[in-house]
C-alpha cells in the first residue's frame, strides 16, 4: 500500500469515528423500490400550460385572415389562391353557408322586423347624378363623392365573383336574407344570368372583369363590424345602389368617407395603383382585352377599385404621371440597379 492510499484510509476512519460520536440516524428513503431492491427510474414532470381564464366570442368568431379595412392593402382571397392551370376547376363555396342551428343573433339587435321594413320603406329624395365628359358621376348634395362606375356597369361587367346577392345568413340579426336583388331596377340586370352574376353560392373570379379574386366575404365584413344592418345588411355596394337611386340616410357620411379613403382623389388604393403604373413605366391604362404581350398592372388592385365604383381613366394616369412621374422613374431606376 502506497503512502497516498494509507492517508486516504486514515481519513475515512477518522470521519467514521466522528459520525459515530454525533449519533446521526439515517433517513429512510421515501421512494418505492422494485422487487429487486432497486429504486424505479425517475419520471419527468409534465407541466401543462394553464387554460386561459377569459375567452372572447367576438374574437373567436373572426376568421384568421389578412386584415381588410379602409386603409389596408387589398389582397387576393386565400380561399381562391389557385394555380393558373386549375383556376376554372376550383370554384369554392363562400364564407359560412346557411346553418339551421344558427338561430340566435350574435349581438342583440332592436326589433328585426322593424329593421327589415326599413330596407324597402325608403323613397327617393335626391336627384339622379350627372356625368361629365370623363364619365365621372357628380351628386349635387355630396360633391366630394365622385365614382366613375354606376351600379349597373359594375354588375354587367362582373363584380364580387357573381355572389354578392347570394342567400346571406346574418349572425347579428339571426335571419337569412335572400331575393333582395329583385329590388334592383330591371334595366340594371337586363340580360344577366342571375344565378351566375348575382346569386352564385360560389365566388367565381371568371365573372369578375379582371378575372381575379379579391376582398373578403360579407360574413367577414359583419364580424369585423363594417356593416350597418339598420340600413344595408350587405354593406357598401348595396348602400351604393340605393344612394345612386336617390335614397339618403344617416349612414351616407360613413360610407362616402370609406370610399374617399379607398379610391377618392387621394385614396390609398387609387394612388397605389397609379404608382404601380409609373414604377412599371406603363403610360396606357390597363385593358383586359389588350394584346397578351402588354404588361398587366396589378389586376387584383384594378378589381378592388372596380368593387368600389372606380376605374382608372387615361386622364387620371396622365395627371399622375405629370405629378409623380419623376419620383416614379427615380424609384424604378433604383429598383433596377
């Protein structure tokens, strides 16, 4: 035995003598042992995340999709993001279909029968709009509202995938709205296949003028709070058809304000679309019937503006080129570097 081992054993012996003098009793193990006398393997403690203490029915009811508001960028609908090769074969059903079990309103409303009666009880109080040489409409009592597409043109050129007037289940009112398209003047829908251009249960981009899908369903507008049910249960375009025919109501200011923010003279979508022309160096207004080799400037943005009763005119583009062409050329040159 070497010297190191001798010292180690001597130290162990002294420690044992010290412990014996302290009279320390061993603590029995609380762990169960297997039949062979060995303790079982330790188990990991699983910590589960606590369930949220509060929930929101309103938040839960809103689909998880890109936000859509007056100042947001229009986006193609995720439900119709299709490959070109399958565009015609992949028409898809819109929003929430009518469910018989949805009998309770999402939000308590005043007398529903009174609301429904108000949708058709109005009478025209304003003169029809006039139209200038640039084919822009002017309303005498609202000079800052200047759309250049009439409801009739929008319907006949295709809008909202042909599904705007389909049977609609309003969760707020707890009722189903249908056949209200029949209030439209007959000349507006003359020659139209109602089942394809008005009441289609599927959103068909081939119906739209620019052959693309954009926007969100009326159910999503309702969930986001953009529908004034007391006046127009289907939202913006239904309001426009009635305003165009001479109805005036307390919701006019709000709807016209939305229009201005979207496609008015300084509207975000209108200016964004015109900027795209400048950035691409395009001086001619997009024409969906033009040569296939011609550059197409954002059909999605064009269709979105069309839904808001605005279509880019050559005069608008010429004016924007004169206003911002220099800045656009500078950005384009920077982009190409």
